[in-house]
C-alpha cells in the first residue's frame, strides 16, 4: 500500500517564500510573560511532526557534508532563514559543526520582519516551542541585555517572526537541550550596534554560541532592487560577486567597511544590522576570529525555482582557531533516483535502516533523541541520498497478541521513488505506525513488543503477462479499472500461496473480485531487499 500522511508532506510548492519577506497571517498570537511562544511555521516553512522535523534537519546537515568543517568550536555562526527547501542545506552547513552538549546557551539574533522599531526587541516568554520540543528561555540573560532606549520588549513582533524560529529545530537536532536568548533587530545606528554588542559580550562564558540569522541580497522586482537589470544568469553572477564583497568585509571583521558597502550598494541584506552587531561583538570577544565561508548559493540556481527574483543564501562560521583554505558549498547536491542497474544495497548500510525506522518511532511517540543520534551516526553513503522506493512493516511479537489479532501491525511505503532513502524510511515508519487505515495508531507502550522490518525496492518495471511473475522473487503491482494493489516479495511465501492464489488475494486487496486478475489487468514487478532488526535480548 502506498500512502503518505498529509502531516508528513513536505513539498516545495507548499513551502514558505524564498526569503524573509514580510508575510502577515502566520500563526502566533500574543505570548504572556513567562508563557510559551508557540511555533508559527511548523508544517509550512519546515515539517510539522516531531520525528520528521528532526530527520529533515539532520538530513539537510548531511547533505552539506561537502562544506568546510573548520577546526575547533565556533564562536558565532551566520545562517539563512528561508524555508528549508530553499536555504536548508546552507543552514545545515552551519549547524552541522555543532555536537550534542557543546553549548549550554544559544543567543539567536535575527531581523524583524513584522514590525518597525528602533534598537533590539527582547522576549519575556519563558519557553519557545517547536515540534522537536520546548526550549527554555534564559530570562536572566535577557535581563542582562535590557537597556533603556536600546533593548526591551516590543509587543507583537516576536510571535510571528520566522527568521528566529526557523533556526531552532536545527539547534535542537544538533545540540540537544540548551537555553535560548532570542533577540530581534530593528533599525539601528553604529552606536546602537556597538552598545548592544558590549551587552552581548557579557554573555560570552565559553558555553554560549551566538547565531546571526540573515539572508543576503534579495534581487528582483518584488524586492525593489535591480541595479543590474532584469535577472539573468550573468546578473545572478554579479549579485553573487557583490555579496561576496559583503562576506569578505564580515570575514575581516570590518564593521565600518560593511556599513559603507551597504550605503554604497543599497544591498538588500535583511539581517544587515544584526551582522554589523556580530562584527562589533566578535571584535570584543574574539578579535582574532577566523572566518570560514561554508556555503553560498542563490535561490534562482535551485532547479525547482522559476522566478523573476533571487535571494542569496550564505552560511559562515567564526572560530578562534586558524582555518585552512577551503571551498564553500556552492549548490545543494542534486537528488537522483536509484539507477535501474544499481547493485543491491550494501548489507552494512541496509542493516541501519530498521534501526532508523525504530528511532523515528521512538522520537515521534516518546520524544527521545534516538532519531537525531541515529542519523548523526549514519554513514555518508551515496545509497542513502538516492530516491528509492521503500516499505516499513511493523509486526507484533507477543505470541498472545499474534494469536488474538494477527502478526501485522502496520505496513506502508512508497512504490515509486519519492524521497532520498534515509528520509523515505523515516516517512514510511511514521505512516506505517500512524497512518495505516487497517489499524489504530501505534502507541508508545506497544513499541517494546513490536518488530520493524524494512524492504528496499528495486525500480519497478512492467511485465507482459502474469506468467512472468516469480513467487518469492518478485513484488507485484496489479492495476485494473483505476484500482491498484501491491504485495511485497515476502508476502506470498509467508502465507504459502501459489501464484494464482497470490493474484486472487491481490485482486481482493484492490477491491476487485478474486478472479479479476485473469482479464484486463496490468502487472508490474520489482524485487526487494528485506532488512530485519537485530534481535534484542
């Protein structure tokens, strides 16, 4: 059966804009002092379910594995804040540098897109919530940042702001628990930026990371910025070169030069005041900081974007340790389908898939960090990044339950390649547990009594006749009168069916009479590699 729950759909067409343009109508009402700031973007700019958020964040970090990885811990990171489909790999290039527990506190400084004000907006919410869990706000640190006329609570701007929230699930996946200091930036002068940087420096205790959220130049008619004319490939290169100048000034900690660049070019870098503040901060806490450009690409370079505008995305890291020369990631790696002649999945890679599926269920149903840990330890194997069909089967193991209600507890997947294999396994596991219409949703208390099985499918191919189907070798897809049904290769042998019996049951599964396969039906076949969980003691 092929079915994806609506809550795990994550398609570019449904996602948020390419950039942090002002958008009204996002979720997020007023938060009471000490209360919970609810997520405004979950299910649109990034996925909604807990396990899928964690898996996607980890997957994007893994896609950025070719980006530079400077030695030492970063003092500060620069990360973009568009929807994850657009800038997620660039953001992943920054957050992949973090490890669980490496920082106890994170200050996230982001531009405000939902209200104009002077200075810096702080938040008195006690908790920021994302689908990945709750993040406590360090209210004591927030108090240290307050200053009359410079930094204070500004009503109505923090609740809907995407530029800060979009970074949080990455931080949760990469770091685990941490305390948050959220800061939004309005209109600031050089004097404001120096004064607030001095206050931020008070939080530099060796356990605090500073993250500055910004997209770079927004180019095109809707951004009212086209100094090089209508967008073409050549114009895109000019925009990249111009942003490269900005990056160079930031890397050299030249705050005055960066401000002069902005005045001269009018570059529409939405986080410009936050970035100027970053340079002033680093000049105080790490004056010899070394910059690494981790990623730099533009939305117009993404194959699915058809637009008359473009936004540049940049990721940077600043460390106290010297960094060797390295080339930034200039485009996310392309997604490809598994080739028709691909060899079987290596056993060592396949053995990780049931573990991945179980970790997805543990994270979704219990709230553990099992999925983040499992994905962090996966090999960077090309097979895991190719789109490939996969099914996850969940079986009961308790003899009494099997005798009473049967062995199968859920089975769903994707016949045709829709997602990279590692993400396809996570999605299929969630669907099998929570979306198989034949069964109630799996509950957390059941997990110890369930076994997970993953079947990786070869590319599907049609056959001329049902006589070409080999029981025990082929999975079968039957199609007739607009109906379709599928059996995995292991189904018929497990039940001891002949080919004719198998096709009769498959017809019934499709909602047809048991003999419907004999005339007018079309058949396709595939093979499958089945991977079982290691037996637990």
